[in-house]
C-alpha cells in the first residue's frame, strides 16, 4: 500500500493500468482489480492513498468537448479582488458549462486577471452569453474580463510512467 510519497509495485501497476483512462465498462474498478489480481476495494484504497499522499493529484473525466457538441471553448479570465476569489471561485466552478475554474497569479501590468473559468458551448456567441452569466454572478467584483477562445485541440493526457 502507498506510504507517503513511496509507491510499491502494485501502485505502479495501478498507475500504468489507469494512465490511458478507465475501462469503459459499468464497473471500471472491478475490471482494473481483475487485471491486477487484487480486490476492487484495494484499487479504491490505493488510489485514495495516492491522492492523499500527493502521488496523484486528481482522478477525473477528460471529455472530448467536440464529440459532445461543444465546438466553441473559451477560457474566460476575470480580474476580481483577491480577497473574493475563495468565495466566488466555487460559485463559478459549479456552473454546468464550466469544466474548470481556478486562481492564477496576475502578471501586472499586462495581465490583470486572477480568476480563470473554462466555458463551453456550441458557438462563440453561446460562450459569450455564458460569460455574461459569470459576469452577473461576479457583479461589482468584476473589474476587467476577457475570453480566450480555443483555436485547436491539444492532446490531453495524465500521468505517464
């Protein structure tokens, strides 16, 4: 079992078994467990221990936005008071059209933005309309904003061993 920042051979095999994604079956942990000759409970316990120990940062879905009809993707960037981000970030991140939302340091004077939220839609106009929803939620806390639209798909991949 994972202990701190050290992994054993089973942890390593588990990382390798999941690095290209989970099996597309109703019970992926069971399929991985069978492949590694361990129990599904051990799979989840080991993954939880690696998350807790910082060996892996997260387990999450990486959707193909284009395949589900979201052909316009825009990173909305916002200049909000630093003291408001911890309160506002989770509100924006909970929106169903935002896939990730996070704080980033400003690069003044050129880049005043410190709150980023990736918004998706079927068109750029739809993403702009969704940015208006975010702006309404931010209210007076929104001092400046912009949208950086994706122009191509970048390969996304997780940890590789």
